[in-house]
C-alpha cells in the first residue's frame, strides 16, 4: 500500500485588507510550499474564527472576498490544492463539539489569548471574565477541529501559535483514548524562523494596529506615494548610509534579487539620495506586484466566480473527507441509528479493547516543553523541562524504543506509581506499535 502524501494545512484569517507584510511573510512562502511534490495542501479562509474579533457583517464579507482574491491573484491554484472557506464545511463545527466533550477546561484556561484577556481585566480591576466571550475561550477547540477533520500532518504557524497545535494533539489523544482507536493522527507544528517580517512606513513592524501598512494592491500612483513616505534619516545625498535597521533596505531586499540587493547596499555606502533609493524600491515592488494587481482587480470584479471556487472546494472536501469521517465518529461516540442498535460490530471501540497508555507533549506557561505518560486519568511518568519540543519528542522516541533506561530518563514517576508499572506501560505501547505496524 502506497503511503499517502503529507497533509499540510494553513488557516488564513479573514480580517482586514492584505498588505505587503502579509504577502512576504505568509502568502508568498505558502504558495511556494504548495507546489512541493508529495504534499497535499489545505488552505482555508478562517471566517468563523474572524467572528471572535470582528462582528461587522459587511466587513467580514468584504475581507473574505479580498483575501480570497489575494491568494488566487498571487498564484494559488485551486485545481492543485484544497482552497475553501471554513464555514462551508459544517462538519468542522460538529467535530468541534465532539472534541469539546473530551477537552479539559484546565487546558483551555491556560490558552495564551484567554490568559492575556484575564490578565488585562485584573490589571484594570475588572472581573476575570469581563467581556470574554465563549468564542474566545473555545477558539483552540475550533482550531483543533480545523486540523483534525482532515488529519493534517503539519501546520505552519508562528511561535505564538505552537500552544494551539499542542492542544490539538492533546484533544486528539484524549478522543483516541476514550473511544479506543486512533481516529486522529497527531499534528506537528511547522515553524519557519526565516519568515520575513517587514517594517512599515514608520520603521516598526508592518501592522494594521500601528496604521503603518502598505496595502498590497493599491493603485500604482498610491503605492508610489506610500513608498516615498517611508521614514528615513536626515543624511544628505553623498553621505554614506547604513543598511542596518533601514526599513527602506529591508523592504527592497524582500523583493529584489541577491545581485540587486548587493548593488543597493553598495549604493547606500556610496551615499545614494533618499529620493533615488525610494524610486528604486518602488520599481522592484511594482515589478512583482503589478501582474498580481491586474489579476486581483479582475477577480474582485467577479465575486461570483470566487464564491463558486470556494464552494466547490468546500463541497469536494466534504464529500472526500469530512462527511465520511463524521459518519464514523458519530458511530464511535454512540450517535447511532437506533434500528441497528442490536447489531453492534464486534470491533466496537472502548468495550472491546482498552486503549494503551499514551505519551502527551505540551508547553507550559514558563515557555518550556514537557511530556507525560498517562494511562487513562493516571499520570505514570512526568518529564522535566525541555527547551525545545524536538528534545522532548526525541526522549519519548528513545524511551519507546528501549534505548533510554527509565532510571536515566529526565523524568519522575507519578504519585503512587512504581517503575514496574511504567515498564508494563512501555510493554503495552510496544505491543500496540507492533500490532499497528502489522495491520
């Protein structure tokens, strides 16, 4: 049996108008990655997520249109990837409820966004949950459903989103354990530390919250006006200028070839005037953006075609993956046809075979990474802190393969647990691995 392609899933928040920073930091690298061989790519417009912050219907609709058009104009090919709108796959929210019923509230209490809201309320002398919606609190469960409904293997995220992937893993492990089968594989966070962060007009990170952005598809004349408004120092033409910390240089580098960038750096050293430097920046940006702008304007003028593209992607995904999976999950949890209740399959989960112990990886508020070995609700083994998730994962792998003795592991036994109990758990894991490999 051939191995299925690796599934990579990317969520695209539908809020605001895309700018150059979004394009360089997210859109361009994601589209390049979508062309990788042996990869099945999923790109979805996270319109349900956007409702947590933006409750302006017209803005939500317009933003969804603009962002869909942006990705299509930038080169995303719906015939080669899955491109869909989150709300067009209703099985996602059904799965969210199934996961909600196994998700630990204590884990959700530790979610960064929720904790930040509570901390702000406390600092302001308010009740902990003042103005905190259930949507904000349950955000990680919806994100887990987005990932698990297609059993994604990798999810490209920033470091601030690692916690959400760890939560998705935890919910998946818990569901698998409760219902006695590996319904979900465990997704991995894909971190790219080389993703570019562009400066805005004032030199700070380009962000809508700073009102310093350069919208991606403004008309040519407006783009030039914005480029020429970028903040620079007071050095005159003929005076050498440093590229270090220069917003102008960083923006140029993001759109130019290596040879062009080297030439631009030499021009800085030779004292190029700021007006000439800005003209050169405008030229390289416009060179890349102009063809996309033309496609974008054509797409925006045909919103019905974008609607058809998104609906088609969502419907095909539902038929291929979401509907069959939810049919199985409903049966697994007991939401069954009452007429067939007398003929429960002999391989029914939970009662037929106990789930083996499981390792769980997670990140704590101290920023460190940990793992624990659990058997149902019992914690058999609790690790020490690791600086990176990979280190924790490698330690788990060595323990499972028997390459690391329990006495030498950076971990402590759970309360009331002895080494023999943990060894029995290791044996059960090895047997489960062997059975899975043979099936």
